[in-house]
């Protein structure tokens, strides 16, 4: 999906170094202080290297989910193809939530920031939003009357971001996976037809 096969191993390592450095700066200093200059200084790379891999800070942050989406598809393609629509959405967003939480409370608190355009699917390609849209369109007949694939995809994305943001503001005080499963199941019961 996102991985550029034309990159050399050295290029992949440099891109990963820039990304990992940005994650650390974001965790420690927040979104507002995450600058390209600071990322390059902390990673020991040049501005030219940064712009070789990313157009801007938002694209760098979008890379976070795009690489995870590649892994998700590799690991779950068979499971997704053999599941009904509600199960597909649960599998997708369980992975999304867990992947986010694994980066920690500080990262999530700073990443899920209204200024971060990388989390806005209307502005920038959002891999998990697009995965859910794809499967929702494939099985749109499983949606209850009055629901459409694009609206449900958007609402699932909103729900995921809200859960992650709340968990981060609560300093990780509850099991995000349990809470997310309960909330997604309740939402999906309202929009997806029950299947046997």
C-alpha cells in the first residue's frame, strides 16, 4: 500500500530514523514544537533528506498509520476476507487502537491533536479510514437501511480518534482495548444488519 519498493535499504533506514526521531520529539515536546529543523537536528539528517522522504510534517505523521496499515493487511488479509462486515470493522479498529496505544500515552496525547492534519481523512490519505471504506463498500448490502459506506467509515474513524484521545487524557487509566471493543460493538450493532 504505502511502502516504496524503489527505496534502497539505506534510504529505508534514513526514513525510519527521521520518523522515529519525530515520534520522540512529539512525545517529549508536543505537536506545536515538532519542527522539521528540530527533527533533522535530533536525527543527524539534513533538511534535504527530510524532504526527500516527506513533503511536510503532516505527511511524516501520516506515515505512522500508513506503515501500520501495510502490516495490518499482511497479517490479517485472510481473516478479513472470511469475516462478515461487523467483524471486519472490529478487526480493523482493534488493530488501529492497539497500534496507537502501543506508542504510549504521551505520543497519543500529542498525535491526536486538532492541529495535526495527518488525522483528517478529508485533508490527507488516511490508511485505516480507506481500509474500512473499502470493506464497507464491498459489503454495503450488510448495512442497515439509512446508512451508507462513506458515512459509516467516517463515523468509525471519529469513534477511534475519540477513544484514543480520551484514553490519553485519562493517562491510560483504563484498558483501551476492552473499552474500544464495547464502544465499536455498540456502534456497529446500530448500523450493520445482524447475520447468523
